[in-house]
C-alpha cells in the first residue's frame, strides 16, 4: 500500500463531505475502481464534481478504505459492513461502509451522514406553521401511532428524529429502535437492531416497552409481528412513531392492512400521518440547465415537502377502509393528493426515481 493511495482516499472522502455528497461508490472496472458521488440524488463521476479528483483509483486505495473501516482484508467473498469518521474542515462526517462481492470484484459503497445537517426541531424541517402546530398537538398526547411515510431516501428518519428531539427537550423518556443507527444522539436512548443476535425490531420493541418510554420510535415496520405490536402499544398508552414506505399518504392504511392489522385497530391507534417527498432546489445561476456553480446538475440541493393528516383528515380514509378496502388510494386522490411526480418531471429528473424504491405491489 503506497502513501499516495492512502492520500487519495482521504482526499476523495474529505471532498465528498465538503460537497455534501450522500454516497460514494467504488465500482470495480478492470483492475481499477471508478469513483462515483451521489450529490442531491444524482449520480456523477467524482472527477466531474471536483476536477482535482481522479476518475478511478487503484485496488490499494480501496484496501486502505477497508483498513480505515476496520474490515477484514482477507475476506473477499462475503459482504462486510463497517464505519469510520472523517474529519473534514467544517465538522466530522460519519461514514457507513458496505463491501459487496460482485462478479467483477468487490464493490464498495459509503453512505455519508453529516452531523451538521442534523435537524433537531420541526421548524428546521420545512413544515408550514400549520403543519408544525398539527404535529405538536399529536406529540402532546400520551398515546397513539404516528406514521411518517414516503419513498426510500425521502428524509423520513430525519423527520422522526426531529420529533424525538421535540419530546426530549420537554424532558420526556425517549427510546428509538433503529437499523442502522445513523448517528448517535445524547438525548435519545438508541437501540441498534441486530438480527444475527436475535435483536429483531419486534424483540427490541417488546423489551423497549418495559423501559417506560414516553415516546418510542420504531425505525421501520418490516413484518406483521412488529406492526401488530406497534399498533397495540399505540392503543394502550404509548406514543409510538414509525415509518413506512408509501408512494401516497393514503397507502399507509393499505400497508397496515397488508400487515394484517384489523381496520378497527388502525382507526383506534392511528393519530397522524406525515407524508413527505424531496423536491429539487434549482440553481438560480443557470435556471436548472447546469453550470459550474451547480456542478452541471442544475440543482443545488433538495428540500422536503410535507402532507400532514390528522384524525380529522383521516376520517374519510377510515370510512373508506371500513366500507371497501380497495377504494382507499382513490379516495385519497379525490382529496387533492396528486401523483408525486408528473410524467414531465420524471423524465426531466429521470435520476430521482432510480434512487427510490419501486412502488410496492398493489393489493390485487
Ligand atoms: Zn447552475
């Protein structure tokens, strides 16, 4: 391992942190690795984002990264996870590293979370005053289920953490079950799911409820048992917060039904749906055409947009659910909730949908 290969990795990661890159990819190409950045949702060569960076790096450079992430250098046939902290000029950045064997060799991806961008209040998320008030009202309750919904990568966990911070500021007992814990926070008791050790979401949830929490966040509902436990806990005196992948706010109810929750239980437990998506913030210099200022992306970043549904607005959905489960998504659309991206937007920003999960299969 040469000194140069180590330096180039440090340089790539430092620049990535400074630019606000969310992911760095090292893709095996012949004997080298192509270096790609995901910036504001779009994937581009690191060398296009910053001309001082190389288009490819050597195997030694990737080995160096594996050393930094405390991964097993001898293991090249199994996926590995690790983490490391990069000290950039502004602030430390946390990196989660995953190495995956492919037919061309190991592929390495690093997810970057900047501590600086942690949003610790509802106001900082970009909700309207009315939406903040609606959310605050539900947060003051002693029990119920709050669901934050949206596509993968739409900022759901940022929103949940902002709500947890609001509660912890009041001195509430706040627990969260996460997979993975992306950043450590002093005011929240965070529990890392570890399925290999039997610490599944449902096992953590069962145990966490005995820890006398005022608010309990279940990072994600992935199975029927967790869904049932979360809904039940929300009905019997716990404030439970969780997230679901859904292309549309009304589909939250469909998903809960898919997990086998009875309509009556959903209606009793569900207090709030926060549905969100990220919209591009266009570069003012070039009007979205691409220029040096925006690294030819046309966008300078993304900001969250919210739809907040409280029990009042949920009422028609509950009614539709009781009457006829199939009509739920349509019912929501009649309320003025259009599809997330128009055809034109999807083709113009064709790269955004790729970042997201495919819409989950419909019920029929
Ligand atoms: Zn521009």
